[in-house]
C-alpha cells in the first residue's frame, strides 16, 4: 500500500508517521527530500543557482534555505519558480524509493501533496485534521512560533474543506494519541495491512 498523508501546519502529521512506522511502513517525508535535492551537488542545486543567482548561497556554498524560504514566502513568483525546480526532483526521488521497496507498505507525507502532484503516486490519501486551537497550541510549544506567524502560514495552505474534498479519509488528530491510533488501526485492518 502506498499511502499519502497531508494536512496543514500543526495538525500532527509527524505523530501519524510515527504510528505508521510502528506498523512497518517505510516513511517518506517530501519536505526532507526537498531539502536533500537542494544540497550541494544534488539535482535541484544548480538549477536554483541558475534561476536565482549566487545570492541564495551561504558562506559554505550551500543554499541558504532560510533566505530562499523568506523570499518564497513574500514573493509568489519566487515560490512558483522554486516549486517548478524542486517538485519534479522530489517526485523522482519518491519514485526511486517506491521502486526499490516494491513489497513494502509506504507512507508519503507532504503538506502540499496535491499541489506537488504527489497524490498521483498514492493508493489512498489521508487528511490529518486538528482543530485550530490545538494546532496553534502545538506550534507555539514545539516550534516557538507566534500566533501571527502561524496565522500567516495557515492562510497560505489549503483550507480544511479543500483537504477534505481531495482526500479519501479524514483522521481527527485533535484529542488523544489513543483516539488517533484507534482510527488508524481500523483503517489498516480494513485494508488488510493489519490482521
């Protein structure tokens, strides 16, 4: 089974990945792969320099992801150009992992699963939902973000209704980990991943 996991910032996607990993799923985090493809000498590295110039490099000739991230956050055309480079590179990496693990269950996590077209690689997509207050509380505690910063990020992501309409399943991760685990176990039993 190739499972896609998506949801907005602070919905607890990492918790879901940990649970699925316990059940033997190979975990692919698209965001981490994106960072890897930007590493020096990697697939997206030279294309990014060609497109944005050497100003995006730090003192060690690595791509300054913070600087590039700030540019992309404030300038939609920068984000669009960056995505045109990084998304295809990430999809190629995901396909390689899938091809070398044909007999295994795989979960692919991405906040932009639909926007990047990663959902096309999945048998099923689960939307991880958490109510707004739970998300804000989590992000303040785990990442030290301000409410204003959280609001700005949330505004740029798909709305709950869009996630729900595009996904096959909604997992409610607002309350306890036991409740979340119970929802996941029922789905895995249904798909005969768990007996």
